DNA sequence: AGAAATTTAGAATAAATATTCCAAAATCAC
DNA sequence: GTGATTTTGGAATATTTATTCTAAATTTCT
């Protein structure tokens, strides 16, 4: 009874291909559907049959026939294709990991493969979704700062320390507020400076406090955090959001670090103070 | 009867603004919704309440309450907002990355795209070429060590500090040899311990010296480095090689960090001392 | 022009989905 | 600790949306 719809296109590309091949031999109404979809593929993912049919100037039933003509079981089936294609898939690594463990193939190499895939996905997602305007704003602010203050503890600390290394390499004055010796370095914060504050949920109180103090002292803030509900996002300044994919209870840092690299190098370029040495 | 929902945000920007203002004071379940939506605005456009609720790990009714809390009449009302936005940034959205890469201009966003690509390639390359036997050897050595010493300076320092964070989170005794205060911590190195020594060309003398000292004292060495010609590779122990792809004069750290994550989690698993808390 | 085949439109039905409601649980204030 | 208030989860319901069906209209072929 239930046939398989193997005939249906499996990618949007294949879908277009099919239209190109046989679209011209379709009867009038179905042709209208084809033309409309070809011209407005973005609408398919977010509309109902009724809406699309209206826009293509055909009755809904004609649109249904169009979907079936192309090999789909119906409109929903076709829509699934368009919805999947252009939204990133965030696979659930937590369940994959338990599967992995159950299958007994819980080797370090297998784990590495999981982290690798999660890292790539996180990075790709970052590159696609980052807000270019905020990034520009951040770069502009940092490029004209006298001193750049770097704040990030615990999970965020590797990012902060990478930035410290990178700025040092480029000869840009930057201070890593590491909390060593429990010294308060508040007094270093001065108007004309800028701060990159980094924190991910659950947010470290020290980082947030220092960033707030900096804001009060008129220091420009670049907040590198994970969510708009983060306390860092409430500060006035440039906001950069990075969300990483979990692998089990562990979260990658790849995307945050990638952003940090792009940020520091952009600032270096803007300042025109490149020093192209290699690193140690 | 039909009230007006003028209170509801009219743009996605305004929606984020509202989350920033009052998102932090929401009860737990609604907060989960807020965070999920903030991180995945595209999903909202193309999913059902049931799907989103599942992804945000809340019951569907909680998601409904979330929508109403923000001033919408319900989910459909909120979805309309996101669907409009989704349509706008399409199809630029799908091809944005490749466009950025091809355009070759040096905006921060373009630079980010380059770092993103380099990072992904490095990670994929790592996963393909890593020597599983060495990895196993390293994990075995670290799993039975009493204390794990972490050494890495300059560019390698973020990796070392990430490992320190990760081990701490799992309750595994580890010491980060950061060189703070110029203290010599040689005397802490004892038989039965293990060391993860991290260095990339041009190799930092301090790191190499400390690793050699450790070897003399009978500490097991895991060398995380870039090339077989590295001084660290000459030491007796497990050798892990990571080669990163350059972007101009800059080199990513994504692969090294990915390896560090897999390594630390594997050691944690082997020790059976998982603590599945969250991190800060 | 007339018969056969194809295509169409809209009403009827089935399925999926959003929304509401309320008892139970958790949290808060005293 | 006790009572009041808020928050929660799930089942019940309402609404929307997809899908099918059939009679009428159109086209095709001889």
C-alpha cells in the first residue's frame, strides 16, 4: 500500500533539475506552480499550500497535484525538502555519544571524530550567522583604543589568553586580566581604552563585575558571549554571540576561538601595524 | 474581545532587545525557550511548536506560555515575525559563505569566513590523520597518572589552559605550569606523574626544557606538537601531531584544541570520574 | 463537430498543529 | 514549617492546514 517516494528529488538542486527537464511539458496550472516555486523558493519553506496557491494564482488542489507530479507524496513532503536545505542541522551529539558508548566503540579516536564534527559545525554556523555590523563595530572600537583589556575566566580563559598572545604578536597594547595574585587592576581602566569581555553560561561573576566596572569608567565594551540573556549582553557596546554545539556534557571552543582570531587580526589590519612574524 | 497585541515586538531586532532586557528574569522553562530561540532563530520560522519545544527540552505548553509572555497572541503570531525575516535574508543566506570567500575583500566578516574554512579543514585533517594507537597510549598514560602536568607557552598556552579547565571540571588532579612568578616547579615532577607538553614551531625553550627535565625524572610524557622534527617528538612517550592550516601569517588553533578536548574527555571517561556539571 | 482523454476547481474529509485549561509540583514569604 | 503564589506538564479541545474526491470544463484527436 504505502509506496516509496524514491522518485522524489532529494535535494533542492535535484528539484530544479527536474523542473528544467520536464517543466515545459506541464499543463497550464501546474506550470504556473512550477514557475512560481522556481522564482520564490524561499517562500516554500515558510508558507501553507493555500498561500502558495494564491500567490501562484491557482487553486490549492492544483498545487497539490503539482507536488505529486514531481514525485512527492504531497505538499508536506516537498516542503520538508526546502525546510531542511537552508537551516543548519544541529545534530544531537549527546544521543549519538550514548549510542557510540553502547556500541562499545568508545575509543579515543571515535570521540575525537565526534568532537571534530561538532567543532566544524559550530564554526560553520558561526560564520553563517554572525552579525557583520556588530563585528565591524567591535573592530572599529578596538582599533582606536589605547589599551585593550582582556577578561575571561574558566572556560573563556583560553580565548582571552589567545587574544593576549595575538595582540602581543602584532604589537598592540593589551592586558590580560587573569586574576593572578588577586590584584585588582580596576585602576588601569581608563576612558579611551576598550575591553573584550568573554563569558559563557553559567556566567562568571568576576568577569561580569569587571566588565560593569569598565562600562562605568567609560571604557568601550566588546562582549563575546553565548546568548542575549547573558549579563554581558546588557552592557552598552558591541555584542558578539557564539553558540557552540554540545558533545555530551562538553562544549567545544572552536567557534569562539575562530571568532577571536578573526577579531584580533581584523583589529591588527585596521591599525596597520601588522608584523608578519611567525609564532612560538 | 480581540485585544491588540501592540506590546509584541514587531521586528526580530526588537525581540532580541526584549530578551536582553527581561530575559534573565524569566522562570527556568521560559528561559530555556528564550535561549533556544535566540540561538536558533531560523528554526522558529520552519518548525512546529512541538519540534521547538522538544529541541529546547520543554513541554509544548511551556513554549506557548513563552510566546504569550513576550506579548504575542500565541506561537503562530510569533512565528509570523520570524518567517518574514527568514524570507528576507534568503537566498543570500545560503550562499553567503561562498560569496564572502570569493569576494576576497578584507572586511572582518570575510576574514572570519577564511578563518572558519581554515579551522574546519584543520579539524577534518586532524580527524583523518591522527594516529589512534598514539592516542590510546596517551590516554592510558594519563588515566593512571597521579598528577597531570600541563606545559605550553605562547601560542600553545590556550590549549594548556583549556586542558587545565577541563581536568579541573572532571576532578582530575592537574597542574598548569604557567611560569607565573618565575617559580620553578620542577620539584613537583615525580615518578608516577604524567605531563602533556605542548609546543609548535618555533618551539619555546622553556617548554622543551621542562619536558626534558620531566623525562629525566621518570614522568610519562605526552607530546602535543606539530612535526616529527619537533624537539618534543624526540622525547620518549606518546606523540600526537597536529598541523594547522595558515590564514596568511596566522595559524588557527582549532585542531589542537579539538584534540585536547577529545584527549581530556577520554581520560576522564577512562578514569570513570565523570562529573556532568556545567561549566563557567 | 463529436467522442475520448486530460485537466481543473471547489467542496468534503482527514490529519496535523496550535491553544487552553487545570491539577500537581515547586518556590517563595512569613 | 505553613500557607500563598508562581510555575509546570500533560491531557482535552479548537483551529488550521493538507489531502482527496468528483463533477464540470477544457483540450485533443479523428
